[in-house]
């Protein structure tokens, strides 16, 4: 599902997820030690997810953390 959204906008999965968080009004603090990923993660301001895309991604939300920190 996310791969279709990323292809439609020409962005990475991380960018689509970050954009979903921002449009949903969530605080999003992406992190990486890779400089290229940091630059890529910030480049989410030139596209917007549609309402349908937002709903599709919201359905994936399980309110769970993916890391132990």
C-alpha cells in the first residue's frame, strides 16, 4: 500500500510516513546517522497526501512503538 503512494509522489517510504504524521498533526522526529537520509527526511514539503492516501495510511496505524527507546 505505501509503495503505491510513494510511487505516485516519487518519494521514499520514510518521506511518505513523515508527511502522513505532519498532515495528521502529529509530532514527528525522524532520526538517522546517515547524512543523505537526514536530507531526504526533511524534503517533505513539496507534496501533499490526498485524503484517500491519508485514510489508507491511518488504517495501518496500530499505536505501537517500533523501538525500545
